[in-house]
C-alpha cells in the first residue's frame, strides 16, 4: 500500500510543477488557460452572470454614445431656445450614464486594489452626476411650467456641476480615511470573509459602510423625485411631459435602489453568499443606467427638435406672402379713389382695370399700339373712332405715388362725362365748336 502511494506521488509531481497544467485544471470553461484569474468572470460559462452583464453593458455603451452624438448634432436644428439651453445639462447626464455602463466591467472583474478603489469612488460620483442633472432639470421645469421662462442654460449646468462636486469631495475624503484607517490596522474584518480582501484595503470595507457613504446620492434622488411633482402643475402644459419623464425615471431608480440595498446589506449575508456582492452591484449599475436611457434620454431626445406652440402660432399668424405687384393691387382695390384737380390724372383705358406697376414699365400685357393721345385729342375724338381699349395708360403730373393709399381718377370717367355733354349739345355742322371743359387745360 505504501508502495502504491509513492508511485502516485511520483507520477503526480510533474503535474504540480508545471504551471500550465495547473492553470488548465483551474481555468473555467470558456476561458483561456493563460488568462489572468482576475478576468475569469468575463468568460466563465459556468457562471453566466458575467457574460450577460458584459453584453448588456456593451450594448448600453454603444446606445449611449450614439444618443450623445445625435443630441450634439441636433443642436443647429433646435427651434426652441428654452430647450437649447438645457442641452449642456443633458449631455452631462449622458456622460454620467456612459460611465455607469463602463463601471459594470469593474464590478464583473474580480476585486483587487484598483477595481475596489474604482467601485468605491466612481459608484457614488457617477450616480451623483446623473441625479444632479435631474435635480437641475426639475428646477428649470418648475420655472418653465409656470412662467414659460426659466434660468439660463449655463446656470442650470453650473447647478448640476456643483451638486455633483459635493459627492466627489465626500467620496475622496471617505476613501482616504478608510485607506489610512486600514493601513493603521484599525479596520474591521472584511465584509465577505475572504483572505484576499484583507490584503487589499479598499476591498476591506463593510457593505453597510459602503451604503452609508451614498447618503448624499440618495438625497439627490429624493429631491429629484419630489421636485418633479410640482412640475406637473402649471399654466404651460407643454412642459409637463418633461416632468413626467423625470418622475418616471426617479421612481424606477428608487425601486432599483431599495432592492439592491436590501440585497447588499441583508440578503447576501442571510444566505451566507458574499460572492453575490459583485453581481449585486453590477446588476444595479446596468439596470439603473438602462432606466436612464429608456425613461429619460430617449424621450428627451425625441422632443428636442420639436417647435414650441408659440413658434407654430407665429407661423400661422404671419404666413409667407408675396411682397410684389399683386399684393399692392389687393391692398389698393378696396380703397376710395378721389382727386381734387381732375386734369392731373392718369389716362387709363376702360379695359385696364389694374394700375401700372410703379416698379416697372412692363405690366405683362401685349403692346398693340404705342400711340398716346393728349387730353385735347380725347375731347375732340368721337366715341366711334378707333378702338379705345388699345391705348396705353400715360401718367401725368399727378400720377400715383408708390405705396400711397389713394389713387387718381381714371380717364374713362372723364371721357364718359365728355361724351354725355357732347350728346346733349345741338349739332351745328362740321366746324361746330365743341364744348370745352373749364377744368381741362390746353
């Protein structure tokens, strides 16, 4: 029996000495034997949660990047100036959402000093950026829904930036304090009970301490949720739908945060499964980031290029109309025509119902005659002689001024009066003297 054991030990000794054989035995299915064990969750097919979250986060990164490019590219096409002023804050929100998707990979990868430090610091900062943008947007909506005039765009962006910088300061101080305390030997036992967490100080932070460091982020979420309710009431109804987007986003985020905090601080410890701490954080990041994209970003992007009702009303009130000869004729058609001195008038035929354009000598009619008679010729000329409708109008001293509201008396009225007077006079022969109009000068 002792001989058999010795033979087995001799045969198995080369396997333990070869690192490749050892890696081959411990590498999970789907991972390369020479891959660093830190990245096993990215390719482990036995624990598919890493691969699923990796795919979900990758799709979120692509979607958020495309939406960011689309939002920036739509800036020249935004017709409403109030919506254009909020684009800076919305782009800042998209950058925070993009960071949440990227942080999912840090939670899928196994913990070490760098991954734990990035989780502890960026988790609260990225959520603070998103919730700060929502708070700033809600603040602007409360002004817009009541006065239709809100703060300037740079003011809204500065408010969002300052609110997020508070969380940066809090996380920096908290991380420095915990590192110094862990380095001095005053840190408590690690949260998951593994020896590897005890060697890396950022990973030796209890789950309850991690949640307590996010109180300011929870306060921002609560402010955005409560501030969205007053934005649903106001005279200007078109801004209420933006308040609905914020309210739906914050309500979904509150539900996600309640679930993950309960699981992270209580559920995982009750099931004695500290290995579920990393999947809990990764699922929280991916779920909340997709809630931002679906309930806030996509609806806001779809509304950014729509015109305001004020601009639509102005387009109906002032339609595009031609400023030319036809417009002038329509304006002068219904106005009275009178002149004191009838001698200074425009000679116009009866068929020419429209005055000659003051801008051009061509009125669109075919020229059949270039003869322009004087006043004396018209008075001595009988009505049956010649075709009177071919005479072109000729402007005299009192011609119509461009753009004036009144017009001169037409020549056919004078000619009709003269014809009526000629018919009443007795005919004395061929050389009889024609009655002269005292108002017409020779």
